[in-house]
């Protein structure tokens, strides 16, 4: 019988960061050679992945700041406002 596997979120976020960085490098290379909507779409996807990685790391950092409940709530509110602004400005771009 197979045991339960646990998700190692740190390794997952590190993999996501590696993929985002690799995509950004490839897109910057392709941007000099090619131009078009495909490169623009890939660039947007790579940016979103990079924002997700930063957002997840920032959330883990905010949760680690739980010296007391008020501090945790303030950090989570600031995190939520920042994420909302990023999403709104990505959509409006």
C-alpha cells in the first residue's frame, strides 16, 4: 500500500521560480530574434509566473511574522492589497 505523499511547497515554489526564470531568459532571447504576438504572450505568461513566485514567498514571509495576531493581520492585509494592485494593473495593461 502506497503511503501518503506530502507536498513540499518550498520545492514547488523553487521549481516554479526556475521555470519562470528560464522562460524569461528564452523570451528575451526570442524577443531580439523574432517579434510578434507569440513572444508577447509568452512574456506575459512568464511575468505572471514570476509574480506568483514572489507572491507565494511574500505570503510565507508574512505568515512567519506572527509574533502576535495583530502583526499577522496587518502583514496579511498589506500582502492582499499588494496582490490586488498587481492583478488590477496586469489586467489594465
